[in-house]
C-alpha cells in the first residue's frame, strides 16, 4: 500500500517561496509505475493541478500554465520523496496543497494528507 | 475558468439519483480518459472513477460514470446524506500538456 506523507510550513510571507515535501512509502519515486503530482484546493478555484514529475530514462517535469513561471517540482531518489517549490507567492496562493500519485490516464489514486498553506505577512 | 464545465450544484432527496455532467473538448475528454473525484467537507479528495467508468476497490456501485464524445457523466444513485460535498471530473489536455480538473459540482442532499 502506497502512503504519501507531506511536510512543510503552513504560513508563508508574500513574495517568498512556498516549499513542501512529499515522502513516499510503498513505491519508488524513480519507478515507472506512477507520476508524482502536486494539486491544490481552494474555495475560489476548486481543485487545481499544479504539475508533476516522473522518471522515464530521464526526469520529466510538466507544469500548469497558471504557475509555470514560478514552480519547480523535484525528486530526491536518496530519500524517496519529491518536493514543490512555488516562488513569489501571493495571497491567492493560499490553499490546501496535496501531493498525489498517479498517471493522468488512470487518475490519482493516492493522496497525501494535505497541507493548509496561508500566504500572509 | 476551467476547460471542463460542470454544473455548480445539483440537489436531490435521500434515495434519489443525481447526474453530474462534465463538458470538455476534443483536446481533453474527446481524446483522453476521465477520472472523477469526491471531496467531502473536512476530508481529503478521493478518486471515485478512473478510466471513464471504472471504480477503485471500496467505491460502492452507487457511483457510476460514462463518457461519450467530449463529455462525461457521473451518476450517484441511492443518494445519502454522507454524499454531500464537491465532485470534480479531470483529464489530460493535449493542447495545454497539463491535467485539468472540472469546475466542480456541489451535491446537496435535501
């Protein structure tokens, strides 16, 4: 059974970088069985896919257009985890952030516990 | 503004049936598989349907879905008070090279 455990701060100041980590158990971040995604949820925007990383002879990263200029998703094979970095945050980035495992075709079957992030000074 | 359009809300009495539509285009639903997610208050999102019409283990058969052309539909039969919450469709969009969620539908049990 795959488990995803998120960590990171719940409060970030405007213009700073939001950083979250998702630790994986029961699968390998560098395996070919899944993509590793970040998704956020807010009352104003609902569920919003932010991006993903996956390994297929090399590392691939794909990002949503809405955050493409500010986002980085990286994998750490030594710790079997992946991370989200969102630069220059604004109050509208306030949301619950989730990591999720899965391919777009099959859907996201495994989710982290969610991290409520507030952007405020 | 989501590429996948869902009705903002649907309502029905306990035991009744609700239908949630998800309208897209050829670059997404028309050429890709659809998944559906349930997000109940105070819980984390959960997948209800994958590959258009398949239920993961543990999801009751009260939840069913289908796809036709560039649209998809989720049906909840035998509605229960515990079904109140938000429901989202999702799929890959080939033009955006990104996964997109629908605008979301809130289910109200009267």
